């Protein structure tokens, strides 16, 4: 069986060297993705206070003079 070669080196060695060189970058990308997922999940779990309507937003008698004086 004929072994495949790239630039005179066996393909397996070239692939292993490429993976070894890229592994720190791959780890950093994975770390960044997991960090962003954790932040997104925490933001989705964070309770939000219900929206409050002020008196002036629906025509009630609020503080101070209104448009009519």
C-alpha cells in the first residue's frame, strides 16, 4: 500500500503537527463560546421587574400641571 505524502512527509505527521499547532487557538475559541453561552443563560435567567406605567402615561391625574394648565 502506498502511503500518502505531503512535501515528502507522511500525511499523518503533517496532520498531527497542524492539529498540535492549532490546538491552543481551538481551546481559546471553545472557551470564548462557553463563556458567552454562560453569560447568555445568566441573562435569560435574571428576573426582570414588571414594566410600570406612570400616571401620566395613561391620562391619570399625575403630579403638577398638565397640558391644559
